[in-house]
C-alpha cells in the first residue's frame, strides 16, 4: 500500500504463534536510496521480493535496512536479504540494540525475568501457541548479523527527505521509532499496534519494561504525524496525534485507578 510518494507499507502474510497473521514493514526510496525498515521472520526473503515486485519496487536496489529492535520477527530475514541483494546493504540500529542484533547478548525475551513474565501471560494460550513462541525465542540468536551503523536518539539520517531516530525504550532497551520528515510518517515498530482499526500501545506482557514503554510514547506526541505504520496492525491515519494523547490519558487514568 502506498502511503505517500516514496513510501510503501508492505503487507506480508506470516505465521505468528502458529496462526496466520500479517506483518507490515515499511519501504522508502528516492532516486539514490532504497531503504527497508525491519526484516520479517526467517525465510521471508521470497515474500519480501514478491510484495516489492507487486509494488514495482526493485529489491535489487536495496541499500539500507533499518532495524527498530531485535525481536525475531524484525531481524529474521536480515541475513538473507543482505545475501540476495547484488550490492552492499548497510544495517542500521540503535546503539543499545547492536549487541542483541549481533548475537553478543541474550535476546531480551530470553532473559529469566521476561520468560517468567511471558509464561504468566501465556496461560490462556494453547500449547501449540506456547511452543511456537518458545521456539521463536530460541531462534533469535541464530539470526545475528553485524550492524554497520549505530544511531542515537534524535539523529537524522540525511536520506529520503530526512529520517529521524526516536529512541523509545521499553519494548526492548534500544527500541527505536523513525519519523519520516518529508511525509510526516512514523514507523512505529512495536511501540504501537493497530487493533481493529484503533491505535493502541503494545500489549504489556511483551514489553521488557512497560512503564518505560508508556513513558516513551510521550516523545511521539511531539511530532506532527499524518500517518503511523505499526508493524503489527498496519496503517493508522485518523489524526494520530490526537489518538496518542488519548492513549496517554487512558494510561494515566489506569494508573490512578490502581492507587
């Protein structure tokens, strides 16, 4: 789906927790660059190629892959996409995500605290779904790839009209959203979901630190947004700034009720 000139939201079928689902990576380009935000699950390179071909976007011109964070559904085909591209492909992530993407640190969802937290929340899932999630977590370190460029909060990549990194820790330590300045589009990674057409925060049980994840949402409210692309759920364009303010208000009300 074309979001704006030079911005495409891919719609990729994927098996998520043993069930059919969709992933929504973003592609951005100009006359010199072709960038991909996030790289799907393992073995999805052919799916990327097909989706990009349908959108008349040549995968062969891929020059950079920007990673929002190191979960397997975001880095799974990173190595394969680099391999099939005819030219060099620069991999970019936030500084705090680098050791995870490169396999130097245990993926955050495999740490004891996160495993216990997720196990508690997975009680209502089927045995097949639990096994699928556990298998995915075990596969994370096998997908390690060298990061070519580490970026910091507020850094602007001077390509395609400017891409601003917004460090939004909480889901993972280095989770980063990206603001596409020319089109006022936010590539939200897993900081925000779209569920039944509504913009929502990520489910608490998948966050390393939900309090921090909620605090990070405040940073997003300061950007002038026409579009939000959530990796899970897709496009939200019904006044995103107003909806983010509503989300923050809902979070504050929930905190007051807990006191």
